[in-house]
């Protein structure tokens, strides 16, 4: 059993074969898939997907690259979307200094506002961080989520060990994606080998970041098994044990029911 805790299954690259993709995921043992939104329109899209497929759950929120001219009225819309019974998190939210799609002040306002909304709703947050680690950790520490029992997950972790350590100290989980399998990703593998097993999530971030075995192709939920296999190797455990542990972590953080 596996849980893909981050997959953009609503994206147009899956429009022609989404049912087939989900069938392959089920055959690979992927029991649940969490689909995060990236903007307000997308929130409605991921909820429609979650309503259609029993194995699919949703996160709602405004991605940093969609946060230009952030307006606090947007927060009320995210709050309304979050009332849906298949919403398990606020996300994908965070900071992104790689792309120049939104001013930093707008990103900061959107991020902190949504972190506090997650705390108010007692939901975890799915955190995006690209070349913005210092400010991500600072805003996490300033938010109402810090120190909570299930504050959230740093999605597709690619920062340095001290960033993971700071997040772990605040109670956050660490999401691991396909790059952990890449030939030159020794530093990431070293970090993953040091992570406590009860704080690791496996993700695809599909259709992006396909693992080494499928690199250059469209990623999909079934491929999360390659991520689990790499983590198993790093921790000297079986793939089945890592699947069990990471699924239990996802169940604990997101409140998922896995035994149907």
C-alpha cells in the first residue's frame, strides 16, 4: 500500500488517459492520491476530481506563483473551498524565489495568511519552497501552525539538512519525490538517510519530476513506488516496510482512511 501525497492529477497532461493512470496506480498499490490546488480556479477543479474518484483527495490554496496582487478576500474563498469533505489540507502554498511571478511581499502575505487559516481550520499545510528556505522557515515559525501536532509537510524537499532539521523541530513532515533517485543526488540521499522514518512522505509531483527509471517521461502516481524503493535502500529496509511506514505517516497527517 502506498499514498502519493502530492500529484497534480487535474493538469491537462492527464486529460486523455486519467482513468488509465488511476487504474495503473491502483495496480501498483497506490491507495490514495492527494491533489493540491495552485489557484482559486484550480481549487474548484481539484474538488471536482476528488468527487469523481474515491481514491483522490484534495488540498486547496493559492500557490506562491499565483499570489501576485494577493487580496485578503481570496482567503475567504479558500476557507469556503476547505469545507468540502474531501479536503485534507491547505496547499499548495509557500514561497518561490526562482520564478519571478509574484512580488515577495504578496507571496509572504498569501503564505502567512493561509498558514494561519490552516491552523484555524485544524488542517495541515502543504508547503512549496523553491530557493526561499530562510523565509519559509521564518514564516512557518511565526505562524499558528508551528508546534502543532500535525502542522504539515515540506513538499518535494530539495533544501539543505539544516532546513529539514528546523522543519522537523516544528513538527513538520518531509515530502520526498523522484529526484532522490537521480544519479547526481547524493546530497539529497544523504539527507533522506538521516530523516526519522515517522516524518517521511512519498510523492510524485506528477506530471513533473519522474524518477530516474522513467526520467524524461510524464510522471504518474504509480511511479511513487520508485521513490519508496530508494528510501528503503537508504534506510536498509524493505520496500514493503517503507510503504507501510509512509502510508501510516500520510494517514496520521492528513486523516486519511486507508482500510477500504
